[in-house]
C-alpha cells in the first residue's frame, strides 16, 4: 500500500540482509554464493523442493526496488558482507510460471529484471510472464553491452504500459533484450539504450523454442520510442551469435526465422546516424505499417535497414515490407543484401507531423486518418490503447486509424 503522498514501499539492496533461516532454501555453499547476490527479489524453486518444482501465480506489484549493483553491498545468510556481482538484477525469475511484475519503480541495479529458461523440461521454462506499468531507469553497468534494462527468455511474454527510462550514464546495454517465444511489446515508452528493442535467438532453450510456433511471430505496436541512433540500431530481430553451421543448436540455425509485425509506433530519432531495422538474415521478415519515423534535425543519415554479420550459408539484411508509414524526408535503404519492399507506400515530409513532446498528430497532419488495415496475421492484436501520456483507450477518431502510437 502506498503512503499518503503516493510513496511506494521500498526494497533497498544496500546493506540488505539474507536471513540465516533461508540458507537451506538456496542449497549448498556454492549455490548460496551465486543466488543470494544475484537479485533483490528472486523467484525460483527452493533447494529443499523437488528439482522439477517451480513457483507459479506470483505478482510483484507497487514497489520501489533499487540498489542491487556493484556499487553496493549486502549481507549473506552467513552474515558476511558481500559486494553485488556485475551479473545480477533487481528482480530475477530463475524459474516460474504465471508471473506478473507490475507498477513498480525499478532503478540503480545491474538490470531491472531478468527471466531465464532452459531445455531441461517444461518445469525449467519461465512461462506466461507479464511486465506491465513499471518505470525502469538508471540501470546497467558502465562500459558493458551485456547487461540491459530488461533481459528475458520466456515462453509467452508481454511488455505493456512500461516506461523504459534512460540507462545508467556510460552503460551500453539495450532497453529491451528478449530471447522469448510469443513476444508482445505494446504501449510502452522506450528511451535510450544501445538498441531500443533487441529480439534475438533463444540461446538457452533452443529445442523448446524452435518447436513453439509462437517463436516465429513477434508483435511490436503502440510504442513511443526515443533514442540516439549513434548508439546502435533501433530494432534488431533475428539473432546475435554468428558463424554456426546448419544443424547446430546455436547461432544462425536457431535464429527467430519468422516475422516481426511492427505497427502504429512513433519513433523519435536523434543523433547523426540512424539505422531503423537490423534483421539478421533473409530468413527474418518485418511487416511494417502505420508508423511514424521522425528524424531530428541533427540526423544526417537515416537508413531503414542496416547490415549484420552472419556466417557462410546465410544472407544478411532481412526482408522488410513497408506498408503505409510516414518518415522524415531523406530516408533511404542501407547498402545491405536482402530486400526493402514497398518504398512507394511511404509518406515523407520535412516537418514532423506529430508534436515531438506528446507524439499527438498535429491538426491537419497527413498522418491523421491515414492508416491502412492491419496485416491478416495481426488481427488478434488490435491497437486498443495509447499513451497520452498515461494509458487510455484508443478509439478510431475519423475514417481510419491515425499513423503512429497516438490518435489525434
């Protein structure tokens, strides 16, 4: 329950103490050493449970969770003071199903949250994860590109209504890095990060993931994305381990090899060099419609696609199919293999058609009532909400939906 002025209950990792009575739940000395410092809130089976046990139907809601980072220390179950390791997070789902993390303020950690899955069996796959309405900010490790605001590997995960604030100054991680099946990213505000959204292969549970049809379809819609293009591509889809060989269970053979459905997003691009989509191979496709891509005056190169390093036997660049979208004049394709189709469907202009602060279309803008019908494979994902700036329903006002994340 919040305080009289909206204060959240605080769970602070600095000088936190693990109760001695919990030592047996973590297992032996080496297991305790690993798990006690990896998170402020840890969801996993107890060492005293059956190995195939897993927690389920848990909601973490309304908290301020902060300060799990090498800058801080904690006391383990033996009473010894320890520094938090670099590999950790505020909230960690080591194993669990039907988990909701909602309406929390999560900051000053190595990562805001982390979920894990392996191929050991259904019990070892984190499933039905909902990340909703959280404010995650000032997370990451300075100089590291391996730790992210959220880093997830689950079966069935939804990110919605979150505010991904800036990463820690000097950190090089992404806002969203995801290795899940059935991924849906909708109605979020996403700021900074090397990449805004990084959708790559299920490296730790490839057998389970590649047997799941939901691995091949990812839906990203209704988001407002604000990022400096000099730090990396905005959207990466496919995989990030390269130079494998056919038949292996790592690298290119287990990439997403499906379709990214990217629609009704508003993207604000800053910096000088912008690469919007980075699809790993031509076995990855992006269907792109009803978006607004606004480049700031500082942007001197705005490429819709960028290249990716892949091994022999694969072709980089992906296949991007453009529907009706608005983009700042001067955008172009990158000098990469693959395909960029539908360029004639694009609407361009020199001035932003939306208010830069609110993303609301301007009066009389060409993006108003300009939307096209959804892709047939996205009918189960209607655009029903918008950030204005809080989450409110999005009815269609006029003859058609507006381009972008917000309705006029």
